[in-house]
């Protein structure tokens, strides 16, 4: 990924089936077109791999979202 990561927010929750999941929102400074698909897959697989290795602290399956800072407008990246 050639864009700069501004913030990573991690929030555990339960999905519609009441299964534990973890929302991982990666906010980056740049446009969607600037993302490198190979880099995205590497980051996503690394997050999933680390989550699965920490079985004793299993909060749920990670759902990774990449969000451009320009898409959140004036909102604080910590609140996304």
C-alpha cells in the first residue's frame, strides 16, 4: 500500500448470528485507486493470521475494512 495509514480501530462485537467478530477499520490517507491489491491482501492475511494465533484471547473473527480518510470527511478517524 503506497498510502499512509492514519489510524487502525479495533472493535469487538457480535454479528447478526450472535457470533463474536472484530471490526478492524484501517483508515489511510489517500484515494482508493492508490491502494495496491497485493499489499491489501498481505495486510488482511497478516491481521487474520495474528488473530487466529491468539486463541486464548479470541475475540472473534476479524472483519478488515480499508477506509480512505477522504471518505470520512471531517469526522475524527478514531470514531470510524
